[in-house]
C-alpha cells in the first residue's frame, strides 16, 4: 500500500511540476480549459441574453473560445431557434482552434449573422468565428484583431506555404467565402505574441464585414449642435452653430446667393425694444427642369442659449430640424430635383420668428418664384411615434401626395393643428417659421410633434430624443419633398 501511495505521490508531483513549468499543457484537456482560463483571469466564452432585453433574437457572447464552446453554442441555438444574430461583445481569442472552427461552421450552417457592437472587440480565433456570420457587421468603434498562430516551437510562417498545417485554415476561409489572401495577411500582420487591429481599409479589402454600419450622420449632426460647446445656440451667441452649418453647406457643394451663405439681418427685440443682429444661413441646389422656381426647405437653428448658467441644448428644438436641413441638402445635391431647392437655417425664431420673417421680407430670389415652403420644427422626440403635418387645411392640394408617402411609413402620421376653428387642438400655423410664408400667400406645410416635457426646458437633450423615430421622420420628410417636387400639384380652387 505504502509503495502505491509513493508512486501516486511522485506521479502527482511530476504532473504538478509539468503544469507549473508549462501551464499551456492544461489547455490540452478540455475539462480543465475552463479552470485554466479562470486561473489566467480570462473568462471562458459564455452565451447569454441580457436581462433587460425582452427580444431573444440576438444571442450575446463574451469570453475566450475553449473546448466546450461547440457544445455550448449548439445548446444555446437548439434551445433558441429564433436567434438570428450572434452579438460578439468581447471575444479575445480561442484556446482550441479545432473546436473553434467546428463551432464557427455550426454558426454558418444555421445562417446566423454576427455583429460586433459599439466598443466591442474580437481578436485572433474570435475573428475567425466572426467570419462565420452569414451577414457580418461591426460598429465603427469596434475592434477586430488578427495575428499569426504558433505551434510549440514554430510560427506559422516557418512552415512552407503548401504545408498541411495551413490547409485547415485555408479550407475554413474558403468555406466562409473569405479570400485566401486574408489568411496570409493575418500571418504577416503580427506575430503570435502580438495583435494587429485591422484598419477600415483592410476590413473592406478582405470582405471581413458584409455590412458597414457607419455612425448615423443625421444623429451625429444633431448631437453636435446640441452639445454644451454650442451653448444653446442663443441668437447673437450662436456663431459656432453658424460656422458648423456654413462648413457643411460648403462641403456639400450648395450654391450660394451673392457668394455667401450668410444673410445677416437686424430685428427689434419685442421684450426690450432693442435692435439686435442675427444671421440666416441659406444655400441652394439648382433644379433640372424648373431652375427658376424654388421650394424652400427651412428650419430654425437658434435656441434659448444659456439661462441662469444652465445650457439649454435644444436637441429636439431645433437641432433636429437643423440636422435634417443639412442631410436633405446632401441628399438633393446628389439627387438633382426638378425645381431648385433653397435650404434655409433661420435665426431668431425663438425671439419671434424673425429669421423667416426677414427671409420673406428680403428674399434672395423674387418672392413670386418661391412656390412652396417645408418647415421642420421638433421632429425627433415622441413616445407615441406620432408626427404631425400641418398646412393641408389651407393647402389641401398637397394632402393626397403626402398621404401616399405617409402610408409607406411606419410612423403615425397625423394631419392637423392647422384649422383655426378646431378647438381641440392648438393652432400651429403661426408658431414657427412657416408663418411668414403663409402670410405671403406661399403654400407651405410644417412637420413637428406635440410638446413633450423637455419643450423649452433644459432637459431637451440629445440623450432624450428617440433616434429611430427621428430617422423615420427624416425619411418621411425627404420622401414628401421628393413627391412634391416631382408631382407639384395645382392649387385647389376654393
Ligand atoms: Zn422650435
């Protein structure tokens, strides 16, 4: 008996000794991989649904791919056949390449898409698994790392190019429809002990993603205009917003009147009776069929500024409309309209609609060549997904066109707030920049949502807007303008 104990003891000591001097050996045994990972402060890959998510279409993944990953992923997908996307939050690598390639093939076999979210990271074997996604997308801030692999004493490139060791990877990439150059590039990109973060050019070149998710420019513009740095865009103190809009107009390639996008004006402030200075920013795109007839797409860019030391950012009122003007200008510059379209960012709206009043009083083109005005004021925040179009009470000839466009939107598009005799609803036709056009007899419509708790409050911040709603209102407006431009209706005789 004693002798057996000694033998077992010596064997154990040898095993412990091997493990201490060569901990890699632990990874050879699947059952111990999880433990070994924990010892190294790494987490073995886990698949889960976050508690705050009610939809179970997206399966989350975090951790290092190990011997159990094939079984784990099969189990997760068998139990949740509705899963369409694997969201790889942080998958820094794999400790078992054989299992990794099998688990990855399982992902492809089931037509699952892969996605790396904002600030997400995949690397090494994680990148290989990412490539198994049928559709693959990565957020602009996500990181994708690659490097060479190494055997016990050799780096991959020490093996001749036609060596058997390369073949299993080349075969895998071929199955995933990734060009074989990708494999050789990863071996050159960084040694096994290091990592290379792929550049956007490399990601495109090697077809690593099938979909590029650029940050949404409409939202980025709104966020910028509504940031504290813009100090609430109060009239007289909104030069930063002017610079921003002017630069955008220039970059888009809008034409200007009299060689400047700036149309400065003065107005008398109601409260104080003082004369004040303000600036409208105006550019246009020339129409291909009716270049001398103009549609005016307008929104005010000013807001309340800083009140008692608090910045009123006005994200919805009206960084939303301003961002929409810029993106519409960009769109119509690329898709030449039939009529010329003027894009006007009005100042001093909050002090009494002065920008638009001045525009109509001193128009950059003869007023009788302006056929129509579209106004946008507060179009990014509504919990009921409801957007109003006002103006069809006065100009019913536009309603059928707009109804047709609205039918294609998943928003609740309502018409109203434009009938002065309707006592159930506030009358909006004189509360924003379309008013001056209305009083000049120019047909107009206005897009806006009903007031929310942030209205004229310091909580009108970018964090509170509804991004999906905003993207949809923007598309609704874009399609509406396009429909009106292409099929300009005759006035209805009253
Ligand atoms: Zn407003």
